[in-house]
């Protein structure tokens, strides 16, 4: 092959190669994964009741809680009737109780009594809306509440003093 033909061939290869790279564009960042709730566990401990929300992998959610007079379902605003003299609302974000197709990821009941605990009388999933998971607790007495996350695996832990 003559020298001018090699130069033309090299120019075509560079042009085509550059065009392919330009067409590919910059790499797209993956959408952040929202951890989904897979289980709710309860346990009686010395001095406190514990409620644990097991979550799938992803970033650990930010959590907070508040004492409320009533529990309301997220989005609808309907009152959530739950056994208890007082109520605690716990928020976890980002977190969900459904997958990307809208199917529930938590196989258990959305509301249940906790017969094995001393202060926490009942637990309910009160919200699963726009990346925020909300859990309501009905309790016998107003006492100290501590809410925190653990990782590997992801969990939201709710400790309610007796």
C-alpha cells in the first residue's frame, strides 16, 4: 500500500473511531438504589422493646421519629387505627416497602399486635410513598425512644424504653 493511501486509511480510522466515541456520549450514572423493607422483627430486651426493620442493600436511610396524637396514612391522610395509649411515628428515607414494579417487598401484615413486648402494643406500616417509609407504633406509656440505623445488612432499629 502506498504512503498516501495509508494516510487516508489512517485518517478514516481516526474519524470513524472518534465518531463512535462521540456517539456513545458520557457514561450515565446509575440511579440510586432505594433500600426496600423485607421484614419487621420485634424483641423484648432488658429495659426496652426493640422493633427492627430489615432492609435490602443500598444507602442507609436517614431516620427520625416523633410522638403524635394520631397516626395517619401517608398520601391519603386517613386515620390509622392502632392499639395504644400514645403513638410514635418513625420515618426512614430513602426507603420503601415495594419494588420498582410496585409489588410489596414485605410479606407480612401491614398492621399487627406485639403481644411479646412490654410497652410497644402494635406496629403498622403507615406510609410507603415517594421514597419515604413511615412506621407507626402504639405504646402503653410515653418513654424514651431511640431510632438509628445499622448497616451490613441495612436495618432501622427502634428502641422504646419500658
